[in-house]
C-alpha cells in the first residue's frame, strides 16, 4: 500500500512533541537552578507590570495543597505609604536566630564546597559571624536593613493562613505547612522566569513584627503570617556568592536507607 505521507507526518509530530517535552524539561531545570534570593536593593521607580503580578498569583493559585484546602490568602502591598509604614516597624534579630544561623555558616569556600550545605559567613554582618559577640550590636543592624529594604521595594506580598484549619490527620498540620511551601515555590519560579527578583523576608514572621503588621494591614486575629516576600527589579548587579548543593548520591537511598559514605 503506498505511503500517503500520513504515517510519516504522525511520526514527525511525535518526534517534535518528544523534542518539545525535553526542551521544556531542560528549560524548567535551568529556572530551578537559577532561582535565588535577590538581596540587592530594587528599583523603586520600576513597578511590576499587572500582567506579571497576575502570572505570579496564578502560579500560587495552582500550587498543590493538601486535600485542595487552599488555606492561604495573599496580601499584595504596592502602595508607597504602606510600604513606608512597614519599613518603620522595628525589626530586630533574636539570639536564637543568630546562634542557629551561625551553625549553618562556612568560613571559606573550600569548607562550603566540602559540606555541600549552608552559606558563606561573608554574606552576613560581622556581628552575626560571632555567636559570642555583642547581641545588641547584631539586633540594631536588622532594623536599618528592614527600613532600607522597604524604601527601595516596589512590592511586598504577605501570605497568611488560618491555623484553626489543618489537613486531615496531619499532626501539627505538617501537610498544610508543606502546602504553603508549594505556594512559595510556584510564585518564586514564576518570578524567576519573568526576570523579577524575589526574597523571603523571614523577619516579618517574628512575633513583635507580625503584631505591627496586623495593625498596618488590618490582618484578622485568626490569621497568621506564613511568609512574606519582596519583589522587584534589581537596581544593581547582585553580589556573586558561591552556591552549593549536595551531590545526588549524598542524599539518595535505593530500596532501603543506608549509611552514606561522606568521604
């Protein structure tokens, strides 16, 4: 029977589809690996386009959540006076944070590469690199950082959730908290593809900061802050820091858990 060209066309379309899938997978991998915390100041005069904001929110909307509970609300703050009010909130850094952060630090690139986890100490203020240093000196730095960040920040997103709810049979609502992490990841990867910088502001979850934010943003008492992030376009080139990850063989176990050789 003569070849009508249909079979060849179908094979060609299948080949194109396979190549397209591989290309999309490779593209996603690049986005995952390039995603990072944008620590430099943002351009306060350059607002996020509404279409980009909606894309980030759409990504949050489709994040997987336990039992599809979608136990979150997102407060988008782009009003300059509100951002300034947030910047006037006293930050502060706890002793526990400085001590526990210190445990994750490496003091040379060689040490960081060998560990495969953690961060370079030079990324943090000098007072944070000494767990026995003056605590008051370390806490003073955080307030200035928060204030400066808000002055140069065109947008902040604050995700809140209702702690009265929990995923069924999830002790400590572990699955619910994991779901909020999925929302964060979707937002972050989407921002990365759009060329928008994003940084998680962990200080916003501190108890005294959260109390002030409740007043400024009229957050109901029954909702807690899960995380907050600042978004914008970098006003300067980011400082290059060594980024490391463990090799796959250092955290992967086949068929049973086994002690891994760290040598």
